[in-house]
C-alpha cells in the first residue's frame, strides 16, 4: 500500500475540482494550463493552487504551467481514479433516486452499480437504467461485487442500522445524506452531507453578504 500523502482536507477537497478542469482542458485540446486557469475553475487564487499541488511533489514549470496529461495522470493516481469503482446507493426516495441518476460520477471514474430500498412499492421499479433492488439483498450484492463505497439516503431512524449492514458487508466509505451522525468502526470513512445545514449557511451568507 502506498504511503498516504499528508494533505490538508481543504486542499484535498479542491483536487477533484482541478481534475475536472483538466478533463475539460483535454477536450479543448489544451496541452498546458496555468495555476491561474486552475484557480479560476476552483474559485481560489493562483497561489493557493500552487500550494495545493505542492503536496503532490514537484511538477509544473514556472512561467510555463502544468502539463495537462501528466497532471491528470498524477491526480487520478492520488485520488484513486485510475480505475473505475462501483458505488451502491441505499434509499430510492427522491434524493436517492436523483443521486443514482446523476451522470457526473463518470467524470471521476465512479459508477452507480445498484440502487436499494426496503419499500415493496419501490422494489422492481426503474430509476433511469437501474432497477431498484430489495435492501435485503444489499449484503450479498456488495460482497459478490467487492464494492467498498456507498451512498446512504435513508431516513435518520434507519440510517445507523443500514450503515451497520453496509460495513458488515464490506463497505469502507460512506457518503451519508441522512441527518444523523453514524457510529462506524475505525477504518470506515464517513462523509456527512447535510443539505439543510448547507442551505442554512448559504442563507446566512446571502443575508449578511459574507464572502
């Protein structure tokens, strides 16, 4: 296993934004991009871009910029995007269905492999190309495919139990949209996405003009 680079979380959160811009740059047949161009894409100053990329080691040439193909390759390796990864979504309500149908995951070599729900009225229905599967089949599906990433979009009351089933089946990373803090073993990564809290923060910034 490669030694994990020590990258601050804010910088780590910006690396996928740089990666996305590099994909766009390749589509535009650009061979070199500047820190200013990357900064515009991520909404940060060029100096911050250079600092963020400095955690990856030495590359890029002063006055010339960054080689698009080389930088994309290195970011893909660092972020684990060099090979496609499968992800499952649990919860086929409006939010879970919208997430499962979102096409943008492909940009980061992520593919929604299945959508699960326990509601009999939803099981067997279609969300895009995906058939909603019975939540009881989640453990065997995850084990059989060796899937390690999941998106949780269930009511708060059910979230902890579902998360426990995920972990027991082999899930090691959970994006949690349920408004509850999950208790998981060490070694399992959880990213909590509280949409209501984010909207409240946005409301505050809108009201007071905070940058």
